[in-house]
């Protein structure tokens, strides 16, 4: 099962689109853990409505503590073999999880990562990882991925995006890195979690 963690804070204008895109996935074996981080708008009521309609939805309501705090609450409650995140003002394509989770069937995968699209309303920019797609383990993982995390040719760029929302993680390995991020961080919180995790992985699949 895949645990999908959705931190929510005052995003009522986008929340239904986000949840519909997650619950409408062609990959059905998911739990959707929505963490309301002290929203003052109608976000909590929207979450409760979805929880009533779909048994895969679990709502956690907590006092405001920031994004890291919400992510920690979500991952503590997660029970899947794998986990991922979706920001509550974003949405995902219907086959995203199916296309990524199929790599876990025949391979012992710690991390699966994909490209993503930046939607600016008037135009879109497709962003792909800067390492060739494929399965990496052992020496190839160390040489082609871990030793190339930092792009030395471009200032302040990683060859694998540090965003958590375009990735699927093996939960039992990833949880400790998420829980180690200091609460209250509002900058580099993804990098602080992701890079140490990547360095400890045994296998990675880059889909594009």
C-alpha cells in the first residue's frame, strides 16, 4: 500500500482539486492522510467531508506548527510499505502512482522519482531529473547518482530535485529522516530530509 500524506493549511480554494486528483488515481491501493495544520478557513470541513465519502481518507487535526510538523504527524500515522507527499495546492495526473509503483513489483526499491510540471496558468514548464532514467543500485548507484547529487556545472542545483512531492519512498527507511528534520524550519526542509535519505538508499529508480 502507498501512504499519501497531504499537509493542509488554509488552502480551501485548491483543496478539492488536490484531493480529487489523489483519490482519482488509477492506482487504488492507497491511504490518504490529510493533516490539517490549524487552518482558519474552511479547509478542515472540506477534509471531513471527504473522510465521510471515502474510507481511504484519514484526517488528522492539529494546532498550527508549520509544514515540517504536519509532515511528521502524517508519517507517524502512515501504514503503507511506501509513502509520498502532495502539497494541498497542487494536483497530480491520474496515472502518476500507477506508473511509479509498477517498479516496486519486480525490484526492491527504496526511492522512485519522476519529473513534474510547473503550471503558471499561461504556460507550463516540464522539469525532469538531471540523471538518466533507469534503475540504479550498488556501484552504479554510488557513481552515477550519489556522487552526482550536486551539479557542479550549475550554481545551486541538484541533479535530483529535492522536492518530496515527485517521489515515492520506502516508508520504513524514510520515516527516520523525516522525523529528524527540526520543526519550525521554513527553508530547505525538503533538502534536509531528502539528501541524507538518498545517501543511505540501496536502490533508486529514476523515471524521468
